[in-house]
């Protein structure tokens, strides 16, 4: 494997963060090989065209892919309550980037703090996927006892091995030959329990016993969490990431380009990287303007909105399960239809609350 293949997926809501990510990758590229930065655009012109002229060189090349989510048209993804459907594009990377044996996928809300050669060339020991452990998911699934945790007990054999999907090293050949994409999408259409993190949950179900765990520094979270007694391993992992992060991930509501998000110890570093780049003015403009409506993290956190999102997701999931039972018993689909209607009502209420919050 000579070329390094890196991919990110975005809609227009993540255009500027994707520019900063591309610059941070370019900053550490090797001059012994070419790095191909694949941009999976889920909206037309989501990644500004001027980036090609600024960043392309003998060692770094931007490669664009227009991605239509019609590739999933044969599957029902209605239960996946996600802020942006661009999150599903990562699942089709082996098909979209058909000439690559291996691809490193990165969320747009990360920046690179060292060369990615070592990560890309790592021995995957025959596994189809490599990813870093999701510290907070393991923490919350173990410590609390709510709908999220109850679903986790059904879905995951070992919550301590739950990984984060923001940094994924994909063996594309194994994915193509083993039908993993089909398995993931089918699971998304009919999960046995509500999914709270959509495709990340699905990836963890499909690969929970079949992935290589990465050094946590390859997915160091900008947000630090407090761990208690009996969680020494999590404390050790978190400290390692804080002291020497290799890839910094601004998870959740900790985006440096959104003014009302929580600040982290790495916000200053993010803005310093942006200041080195040719894209500082774009980041300042994005910060001043605020996030686009109806895109990820566009709203200040309103508990009622999130409650209705969960109701929507729950009723849609339950309706699918009931529909299977009714079909098996050759019954009229009455209950499943009613549950679907309740889910739609919850969705409509969520939309009303979001619009009120925007106004």
C-alpha cells in the first residue's frame, strides 16, 4: 500500500470544519508517498472548490465523490434519528472508493496532531476494522440505568469494547468480500432495541467481536469526563489522551466553531491550527454566523427536543418489531401502524420545538 487514503463525509453544515481537517492532515503528510483526501459530499458543493487549488500538491490530493444516499434506497433507515444523513456515507466507503485496499475514515470534527502514516500502516491482524474505544459510552452504559442503558444490554455483548466511529481504519477488501455493508444497513432497518447513536451502534453490533482496538490517542476526545472509583482504566485512558493526543476529536456539543458550545482545553489549539491555515476567515465567519438551520448541533440544547427525538426513535423501532410479529401471524397491521403514527406525532412535535427555538 503506497498511497494513503483518507476519507471524510459531509453536507454543507460541516464545510468549514472539513477545510480545517484537510489542512491539519496536509500539515503532516509524508513526502515519501501521496496522501489522497477523499471528500464524500452529500450535498452539491459541500466542500469548497478553492480548497483544491490551495492544498493540492505532489504529496496531497483532494478527490471528490458526490454521494447520493439513494445507495441506501432499498433499506429503511427511518428509525435512525440523526442530525445529518451524511453520517451514513461512511458505511459505503468500500464501494465509493473502489480502488483502495484500505481507507482511514475521519469525522469532520477532528484535527490531526501528528503524521497518520503509522496509523494507516498498522497491522490490522486480519480484522476488517480498527477503532478506538468509546470511553464515555462504556461509562454511561455501565453507570446509569435508563432506556439507553437497557437498549445497550440487548445490543452489545461487552460494553467495555464499545468503540467510537469518528476514526475508523477500514479494510475495504474484507468489507467488499464479506458483505458487511449489507449487514449494517439491514440491522439499521430492524434493530432489536432502539438505537441511540444510529450507525455507530450498528457498527458496534456487527463488529463487536471483530475489530482491532486502536491506541486511544488516535481518537483523543477534547471533552474530559470525571471517572470514579473502580474506573481506573478509564482514568488512565483519559489522561493518556489529554497528555499526548494524536487525533483530537471535538465530540458532541464541544465544537470550537459554535459559540454556544462548551469550551475545552483543546479549543485554543483548534483555533491556532486554523490561524496557520488559509481558512481562518471562513472559520471566523462560521463562528459569527452560527450553524446552519437543520444541521448537526444547530440548536442550543433544549431537553424537550431531545425527549421527542427519543420518542420518535422508540416508536419507529417498536413499530417495526410489531410489524414483523403481525406479518408472521398473518394479522392486519393495526398496532404497528398506530405505533408508526405515534412516532410521526413525536417527530412533528420535535420539529415544532426546533422551529420555536430557532425563532
